[in-house]
C-alpha cells in the first residue's frame, strides 16, 4: 500500500542501502521490530459506561541502548503506524547520536470525546498494560500527538505505584514539578527552527528574506512558527483541523498563538471572532485569508513545513508544490513517490528523522538529569539541543556532499543505518 507508513519507511531504508556501508544480513534484521504488544483497555468512563479501547507499544531496535519513543492518542492509530513510528525513532536517535533504540506507543481513541477523568483512567490503564515492557533502563515513553506533560505525570505515577517508590525517569516530557526539564515542551519546534536556519545558511540564503508556510499549529508547528518569526522569517500561512490562515505579507504569529493557546481555532481567528486586541489592531497586520490545508501545501513559499500528520505530500499533490524547500516537522509526511519527484525537481527536503529530533534530544537530557538527580537551567538545555542537532545537520550535509548522494534523506539514513548496524555487529547475534 502506497499510504502504509511502514512500507514507506522500508522504502526509505531500501533507497539508502546501496549507499550505506552495512552488511546485507544486518540490514535485513533492521527491517523488523523486536516486538509489538497489543493491549485491550476496558475503561469505566465518567458517564458510567464501560468502553473497550485498544493500544500498542512497539519496541523496534535496542542495539544502541534502551528503547525511546512517544505515546499518541488518536482515532487513526494502527499497529503498522506504531511500528513505522518506532522504526523512524530508531533512525532518529541514531542520527543525532543518542544512546537509545526506537519505540512508539499509541491508543485508538478520540481525545476530544473524553473528559479529563476519562483520559486519566485510559492513560493509567494503558500504562498498566505496557508496564512490564517499560522502565528507566528498558523503554522510556514520552508525549506525542494528543498527549502532554499531564499524560506523562499519570504514566509516571502509575508505574511508580507498582514499584513502590517514585521513578521519575521512567518517562520524559513530565511537568517540571516532578522531574521534567525546562525547554522540553517547545523542544521539537525549537529543533525545527534551528534546522531551518541551518538549511538557509547551507544554501547561502538570508532567513530574513524567507517566506514560510507551516501545516499544523499544534505544539510543534506553533513553537516553530514563533521562533522562526522571532528570528526574522516571514510566516505567511499556518493551519489546524479547522483550516488555514494565509497572508502573503506575514501573519501575526504572536496573536494567533495566544488565540490557539486559549483554546481557539485558526478558522475563528481568520473570521475575526477573537482578533482586535492590541497586537492585531496594529496597522502592520492585515486580515488573513481562509484557505484549506490542501491549498496551504501548494503555496508559493521558500519553505514548506508539514507539522501535522504523516502522508500529506503524495504523488497526487507533489506536482502542485511550489516551495523551494521542505522541512519535515511531522513524522513521515512525504510518501516515497513524492520524495522521488521532489528530488528530481532539486527541492531540498530536510527529513523528519533530523528536522524533528529536538524533542528526543531534550527527552534524553531530561532522562540524564533524572538519573543524576540534578537539574539544569533552560540555557544549558537549549545550548545542548542546538549543539547536538547542529552537529547532526552538519554530518548529514557532509555525507550528502562528499558521497554525492541523491538527497538529504538518503544521507541521513546512511548515517543512521551505519551507526545502528555497527552496534549490531559489535554485539553479535544471540545465542
């Protein structure tokens, strides 16, 4: 299936194999997750009804260290998607040189239809279901789509209750009060912003002359938009499930962010229901136009940042894309067919395993602080994030240039596959 995320990941691996210094036998091992657990989760809802949910946890590869990966709550979660995301996490942690393997978890649900109490009960039931396969030195979950620091607090507490003592390092992305680290919430968006800046330095172009469209204004998209806007870039479009806002002269990112943070939708903002405050009354800002998410993808901009879900740039719409470069803030937003078309058109694509690695980098820093029982200030966390993701970008570009590879994704995959394969070769095959 062309829209199967796992097949998409395998195709990306296959494309890199001819350039990677990896034994074919080891390469074949890298295509298979070590294990996937399916759990059935009966939950008594606040309404008094009992609903049975399904959840998954996939542990893809542990050659380089404990498993690491987020947990998402979404109605479209499937086992194949979770396994693909666990694979992408494996290559991501290897690319940015963290001592982790890759994992991912998910629960099939519609969070908007659940109360806060329902979500707590579902989270605790899911944690109990997977607790035998997680742990500070085994597998460390984190937030993902529709999960947040509160979700991680419930997971940490549930695990700790079974252990009989507090275990903050079992998850990352926690609230600061129970072992979280400053900078974690905005880390993925900050990483996207840093990588976009690096890309324009590499292309010898000025970020201040850049127009950017961001599909998705959740945690990742909104933080990337804010930081790029503060860095001088011109964010001309962004979106959520309700639709997209577009102004070729630039959006008032701060005002839109405040509106969304207060629970509002982009559609409401465009309609003017919330605007009119001090910032939006400023004559610098025009009224944005309402466009669709599909139209946002085809805007004539310097950079397109897909920051929503996987599989949005496809063979059906890739010919209509007019962006000069794509920075993949979401996991797997570009299908293999679309990827080939973009390469043929010399459109640079910064792959997801590099572009959105800021979250797992800062999760690692949180995990290290928990293990040391010592906290770092925000400046230290942000500086280490910038150093690590900058180094990964530089090594990817060096691989791309020196080996004359077809695209940046292939360069990133060759590095990640070689590092993971080398770990397998040193460890050998048991028994």
